[in-house]
């Protein structure tokens, strides 16, 4: 029975000690501990969410960057193609131009040569004519000695010269 | 098998001196029997001095208020070990007298107002100091940098605090959790620390196995349940429950049951913790006491029994480690449940 009878002294000290622990920890202990644990867990959750969001955004940015890079590469390829085409064009144009110029020069040279030859032929002809005339003069002077036949012949020759000169 | 027999031999050699000494002690006292009852009750009960081993006891201060006013003196003034002296009109009542083992007034044999620092009170003060030191220091750390990874004591206690707070208090109490969680957490850790302090051999005391301690805890639960948590509907349900009229008129059967229930809940809490902790201590003491009982027969019998007893005591201590936690948990859970039940709101839907 002694075990089941609460002792006054112990009850007294229990009330004081438990009351003190309850009051002090209830005021300065538990609210702080539980509050901070909750606060921390909330903050951890929040930070994880934020990190996930940031990661998603970063992944988006990476994709965008890759897309831009691919685009730029394509553009470069196109530009290179264009440039090489232009280069070919320019070379082809230049070649054509050069060929045309060379042809022109050749043509002109041919023309000149022709002209010169014509002139030369003309001169030669003139000289041959003069020469033949002078030869003929000499021949005629020797043969002609004032007779009628001679005179006729002179006339005929003169006509011929006139015709040739006109 | 060889290993086992070797092990038993070693144990027997180890225990033989103890057993022999026990035997010798009995012979020298000249008494035929050792009083196991006294041994057990001496350990689970309270005492005015802190008995360590053999004749070594640390005297503790006695504070009494009787016919000749307030008296403060050390318990050594009253003697110890069954041979009590008179001091300042007080003495300790001898075995067989009323108030045996307590301070009484020599003239009348009555108990004075006695708030002595007994062994249990000393442990109560130690555990109070420990609780305050542990939780104030970790709360300081939480306040300083709560986002840090918990270390040391904080890391050890945080999972327990979180378990009690999130898995016990929040679901059981329901609403107004922040109003009741400080009380419930204090109760849990108070019981836990005192249970474990009581387990320490030689040093420990049986505080939570003392009905005064559990009664005060249960009264606190009672007050919190009825005064702080009890809603208008709770009281209405108590006096005028929703049951067929013949159950409450003319004989108020259900209200009576409800009101009795209001008191039996904390009483059950009180008895459960007290009985569990007491039983654990008694079991261990009886098992140890068995060695001394058998020592009176023969050394060989005692050696055999001592091995068995020690094995059982080790097992019991392991079990007690579990029980200490479970009892603290159960007390807290039930207190939280009672508080939650007292916070009832009327059912809005009409059937």
C-alpha cells in the first residue's frame, strides 16, 4: 500500500520541477525548436522548387543556344556556298571577258593587216602601173615615129589610160 | 559445444566470489534468510539518503516543517541502515510502525510537512537540470543558425522531436497544435529522460516508477485536457450526451459514465506508467535477489542460478530500454488523444 500512496514531498517537488520545465521550455525551448525545424523544412522545400525551376530555365536556355548555334552554322554554310558560287561566277565572267578582249584584239589586228595589205597591194599596183607605163612609154617612143598608125595607137592607149584613171 | 562449456566455466569463476561473499554475509549475520522483499522495496522505494553500495550512502538534505517550525538538516543526523537516531524532535519511523521509513515527530509519531530532498527528488532535480540544459542549448543553436546541418545532441534529438511533433501530436491533437505541443513534448522528454536515468545500475532512482511522479504528470494532462482544450461542445456532450433519453433520464446513467470517464483517463495514464516502470525495476531486482536466495543453499546452486539470472537481467534491461521509450511514447500519445478528443466541435449535419 505504501507504494500506492503518493508522498507529499515528491508531489511538491514534482509540481515545482515539472512546472518550471514546462514553463521555461514552453517559452524558450519548444516554440524555437519546432518553429525553426518547420521554417528550415519549408525553406528546403522552397529552395528545391526554386532550383528545379532554375534548372528547367537553364535547360530551356541551353536548347535556345543550341538552336541559335545550329542556325548560325547553317547560315555560315549557306554564305560559304554563295561565296564560292560568286567566286566561280566572277572567274567565269573574267575568263569570258578576257576571251572576248583577246578576240577583239585579234580581229582588229586582222583588220589592220588586211588594210595594210590592201594598201600595199594598191601601192604595188600603182608602182607596177607606173613602171609598166614608163616601160611602155619607152617602148612606144622607140616604135612611134609620127606615122598614122602610131598616132592611132597613141590615142587608143590614151583612152585606155583615161578609162583606167576614171 | 566446447566453446559454450568454456564460456560457462568462465562465468562460474567470475561469479563464484560474489556468491561466496553473499553466502558469507548471510552466515556472519547469523540469520537464516535474506529478506528479498526488503531488498526489492528498499531499491524501488524512496529514501532520505542516496545509498550507493554496502555502507556507503550520500546524505541528502531534509527539509521539514513541524511543531517546532522549519528544520533543515542532513539525513546523516538521523542515522541510516535501520539504526535511526533522534534529531531536533524528529526521527525516522522504524519498520512495522505507521509511516515506516518516513520522518516523523518523536513526540506524536505524526508526519510533519516534509519536503526533503530525497533520492527521488534529487533525481528529479538532476533530470530537470538536464532537460533545461539540453533543450535550451539546442534551441539556442536553432535560433543562431537553423539552416545548418544538425550536429551532436541536436542531430540525435531532432528526429525524435520531429517524430513526436509530426507523427503523434499533430495527428492526435488536430487543431491548436502550437498551444499543446510544448506541454506534450515536455511530458515526453521528461518521462523519457527519467525512465532512462532510472535504468542506470547503482546510480539510478525509480522516479517514474513512483506514483507521486506519474500522478502529477497525469494531473497536468487532466488540467490541459479539461481546462485548456475542453470546448463548449465537450462539456455539453459530457452533461447531455446524444443518446436515447432513457439513458439520461430519470437516472443520469450516461452523464455519470462520461464524468467518471473524465477522471479514469488520467488515472489510467498515471497507473500505466507507474506500474510499467515499477514492474521493470522489480523484475530486475527479483532476478538478482534469486542469486542470494540460492546462495543460502549452496555455492554450486547459486553459481548456476547466477548465470541464468544475469542472462535474464541482461535480457530484461534490453527490454526495459525499449519499455522506457514505449511508455514515454504511450503517455504522450494518449495525452495528445485526450486533448484532441476534448476539442470536439458539434456535428453540423443533422441525421
